[in-house]
């Protein structure tokens, strides 16, 4: 059954333009969501790398401290 024209909703052209605009906005939103997800994934990767680097720096710092103590022991013992 065909609906009758209701002037409260505007002309058919206005309805079509509104629907087309809504679809355009939805496509733009979807593109932005995808870009945001990619950026978030990149941030997660950077955070994982930073965590690993911080862990390695701590290991190296501990090794340097041990070596300094060993050098001090060896120089004092002579």
C-alpha cells in the first residue's frame, strides 16, 4: 500500500536529501571509527615496546650496578 503525501515531513526531495545526508554522515563516522581503531592499535604497540624497553633498561642498570660493585671490590682488595 502506498503512503499518502504528508506535508509535515517535507517534500519528497527534502526527504531524499535528508536521507542522503544521513548516509554520508554515517560513512564519514565509520571512516573515523576505523581510523581511530587503527590509531589505538598503533598506540598499544608503542606502549608494549615502551614496556619492553623499560624492562631491558632496568636489567642493564642492574648489571651496571653489579659491575660497579665488582670493580670497587677489586680495586679496594689490591
